[in-house]
């Protein structure tokens, strides 16, 4: 069984304590053994990053471009191989795994271009004979903590801008999905990344993650994960005066109005609610449907949901893969049990026993629910959707906004006026019209409001707001 080590100061370093990475589609399939670091490993990684920071900050835009372009090209060339690894360790279908790998490649290539497009401002002072120059500089050493549900795309959209803008990185991937992050580390290393510029420390959040957040040599922290952990990180970084960027959870609404086209609305809701096994922070977990279309919508969505094929992520016929692990599956099943008490009717949601021993669950639809129920207040993070019946657009909008989260929101309608009003008034960072709430582009900002996000946006040119700091220089020309 191959062992995989941490990357620190350009060297592969074992910290012992190798943990198995198992396939949720077939728990007898061990993908590999991955070392677990500790606070001492983080100390070493931060020291390496600090030693490399001046050189990388001074590197030419061309040098940064070439590293990121080469990394993106390698990811694209190996997309099928890496996508298969992703599907084995996370449980996405093979098509989704390959697609996510290609997205990671696109992210690296985009920020390769951004490395060449860094600009500033030159403006006259309000005082005579003085020029004012406004430039952006790297923050320094950035700690990146990434989740298991997008194990290559989210690391890519944190690593690429960090390096493009001249920062050094200490990264901790999720314990459940270290394989994809390790592949990125290998590619960066093989592509000529200078020693210490990128460091990978795998391990537990309570050990490695906490050490990254509290380390005095880490200047900024970018985290994607649970709201509870994000809140702790925000408090810690505030106390230590570190720059922080958080992407946490969602309880995303999809509004379906009476004038919606069912041939558009149902596939959008099916995709947003159940694909990727519902393990997306942008998933459509609350389906808010007006009275006139409610019954027809529920009937068609139920028919299409029941037809979804649940199975091994690597089987080309599979549409819904397994839940990521036993703990997450049990959490999902607990919510299904709660829904049987709260909702009027529960369709599906049972654990499935298939030929291979894995963490399989049938998609679940909760009918006759209200927005006050726990199943509509708390993020489930599984293939579960609730239907909330409302009278009209105004009630739908009010229900959509009645949540502590504000990541993504959608509406299905043929009315331009309703779509325009919804886009303006819904309290979410991203709005989709006649599209699933999940599914975003890599060249535009990603993020939400309220309890979903904190700090500057991720992705696109807006990433510069987090990964750089602004300097204003005054020059007397007299």
C-alpha cells in the first residue's frame, strides 16, 4: 500500500501515523495511506514559508504565471486519472470527478493570467507636485483549510490566487479526502515550485487546523467548512488580528412560481437538490413552491427523483454516488427520522444495501413542511430536499430570506419582472434564474451573506481583495 507524505520546504516528510483513505462506494477499497502531521509539522511548514516569502514576493509575474500555467496544464492532461481518484475518495460520480478536475485546471490557468494582469493606480495628489501610487502586495504566509466535498476545486481556487499574488502557502486538506490535495502538491513540486512556497500538512483539524489558525507566522487564513468551525476561526483570527476569509454553510431556497415551466423547474431542482449526493453548500435544500403549481411540481419531481440511479461512483450508469462516510450518512438518516416527525410525508431517504458495501442513501423529499421546522433551519448536507407551499411571490420571497444563511438562491419563473424583483431583494450572495442553485463559474466572485460567508469573496478578480494588501505611496516631484 503506497504511503503519501507531507510536503514541507520542498521535501516529502513522513510524520508517521498513516491513515487509510477508503472508498465510500466500496469500503474494502483502500486508496492509500496518508501521513498525519501535528503542530510541530505546522511549525516546520510555516518556517519554510517564511523563509521563502521574500523571494516569491519578488518573483516576476512571468515566473508565477509559468508555475500556475504548468500546473493547470498537468491537471487537464491527467483529468481522467485524477477524476477517478476524486470519485474513489469522495464519492462523486466519475463524470463529476473528471469535471471537477477540469475546473481545477481552469482555475489555475485563469490565475496564471491574473499573475500577468496585476495593476495599480497612479493619481495626482490634492497637493501640488506630489504623485500618489496605489499598489497591491502579497499578504505574506497564508493558511488554507479545505473541505472534503470539493477536494480538488476548492484547494485550487485557494492555492492558485495565493501563489499568483505572491504569497506562500501552508495548506491542510480535509481528513476524508487528502488524495486530491496531495496530487496538487505533487504537480506543483514537479512543476518547479520553489521550496517553501507551497507546503502541505495533512492531519486532523483539531491539531493541524488549529495550529495553522493560531500560529503567529500565518498572516491570513482562508477556510471552507462548517459554520461552527468557521465561527471559532473568525473569533480566533479577530483576536490575533489575522486577515480571514470564511465560506461556511447554506440553506438555499429555490422558488418555483405558478408561471414556471416545469420542464425547466423540475430538472433544475433535481440537480440542485440531489446531484453530488446533496453534498454541496449551494444545494437547493428548500423548495418554495406557490400553490397553483405545487401539486404538479411535486408529482413530477417525485417521479424523476425515484428514477435516479444510486450506485458506485465509478459505474457510468450511476447518477447519485454514496455519502462520503458513515458519520455523514448517520447524520442524514437522523434528519430523515426527524422529518418523519415534522413533515406530513417523507418519500425515500432510506439507507440502501447494494452489492458493494458502501454508504448509500436513497434521495429524500419532505412534503408538507414549514419554514419553522428544524429540517428547514439546519443544513443537512445530504440528498434531502423539503417542499414548502406558499401562496404567492411575496410569501415565497419572505420565506426564502427567513434563514440565518445567505449563500445561493434561485427562482424558476417566466416573468422577467418577478425574476428582476427576486434578484434585487433576495438576501444571498449568488442568485440563479431558471438554473440550479449549485453550479458556478470560476472567473467571477463566489460567496454569500449572513452566516454563509465572512470576509472577501473567493474566485475571479475579487480574490485579490483577500490575497493582497494595499499600499499607498506619495512621491514629491518638485
